[in-house]
C-alpha cells in the first residue's frame, strides 16, 4: 500500500502507529476529518493477519465515522482505532495493556476520542480512562453511559420502521419477517425487540450459545449462507462488514436491508445493484448511529432521556436520506454520502470555537 497516496485519496488528516514493547500493544489510530469537531470512534481489537489488513480496516472505518457524525448532525469528526492482537490471550494483562493504549490516546491532545467497539468493553474503557479523559462509553460511576449497544439497537429499530414505511406504508414491526445475521450485543437487542413485536425472526451467528438464546425466545436458527436465502422481507446484517457482495446479492429474497454492521456494501457497485433490483438499503453509518449519539451526550454531561430522544431521531435521518435519493435520482448510499459531504462543506466555512470549550468542560466534569 502506498500510504500517503491512500491517505490523499481517502482524505485522512493523520494516521498514528503506537507500540509498547513492555505490554505488547500494537495499535493504529486513524483520524479522518476534524472539520465538525474532534474525531470520535471506537477501538476495535482483532487478530489481523497482517499490519496492512489492520491499516486498511482502520482507514475504512474512520472515514465511515466522519460520514456517520455528519449525517447525524453531530459536532464530531471521524476517527477509529484498531489494536492488533488476540482478544482472549492479550487481555490476560488487561490493565497494563489498555492503560498503555490510554497514554497514547492522551498524547493526541483531544484530536481523537476513543470508545467501545468489537472485542472491547466498558471495563476496557475504564482502564483507558485511568490515563486519559478522551474516552467515552465508560461506566456510569465515572460519568459515562456504559454499554452503547442498546442505543445502537434502538436506532436500528427506528431505521427499520422508516424503511417499512417507505416500502410498505406502515411502521408495524410485527407485520414483516426478518433475517438477522449476527446476534452479539446489538443484534441480540434487535432480535428481542422484533420478537416482542410478534415478528417472525431468523437468526445466524458463529456463537451457537447466542443463537440458542434467541431460539429460546422464539427465533428460528439458520446456518451459513442460508441466512441470505430465507423468505424474510428484511435482511438485518449485524456482524462484520461486506456481507452485501456480488456473491450474496443474487441469493437475497428480501425487500429491505437495514442492520447495524459497518461497511455492509463490499463495493459501491453493490449499492447500485441493490437499486436496480429494487431492494431498499438503509445506509449503514446512518442507521447504526445510535451508539455514537449516545456517547456524544457524554461530552455534554450524560443524560439518558436526552440520549434516547436523540437516538429516536434516526427514523427522521433515514427518512430524509430516502427523500434526497428520490429528489436527486440517487441510490440511497450515494444520497447519504451527499448529505454528509454537504454538511461538512457548509460547516467547514465557519469556525466552531465552542468545540474546544466543550471538550474542556467535558474533561473538567470527568475530573470532578
């Protein structure tokens, strides 16, 4: 990979590599854009096969965070961090490992704020918080909001409702059938809500204990690629990205794709193909923004009622994307990109002196 050429193409401002010989930490932080505010994005831990694979992942994810914050109307930029390591083995000395990561985050002077992501947790955020104030999603006893998964799930449910209304003219969850791929923290909450509404739900996951929990609640388990060929009207991808690709699209029988996974489209061409097939796609970074909205409230002093009210607004965000897609004759993924880019361009023409003040107030609140 020609790193500087790639950064120029994708628009990143800064990429930082961190290594601690003492703890074995190997991490990459990618700051994509800070026009709207400090870059905020989760810390993902994964046993990447190579450093190039880790770098590619953090670059894609950080750009997605820029668009997510922008289309959601938040005063945040986009960033992400990845830690190269075994999520089980490398957590055996978790305190020292993640406190060293916290020290590296502190050295960025607030340009990047980290949070929970794949294979990290509230407990890990608390370790990071021992070394820096530039972390959200910490335990409520520290002034944080804890696990953001229920809020991400709530936002996805709101996006599903907007999609049902767009496709069928109603918002009743129980009138549709769903294929949920991935029933981790977010997917599990989504499945529970759908089942409580009386809907028929198919589930799949590599974690069979999680699948069994869903089956015990009333879901039907499927395996492997069978999740794509179910008769479900709504495909809900909640695992890792790129599950909507040239191999899976011909298998799909759904009318709607609306889920929490990041980078659901393997390529832009896949989004174009969905449009041709009449499959309504709720852009991933918009529909899964509930978790980001929730931790954003921490920067102002956390209030669960305010967070819930903001996350319920995902319905309007998805609805607006569909309206712009109609207005401009675009696939929905392009409409979402256009909305995000236009907001960044407009706000980029003015200065936002309140952002640093807001960060200072947040840091002071954490120290009290």
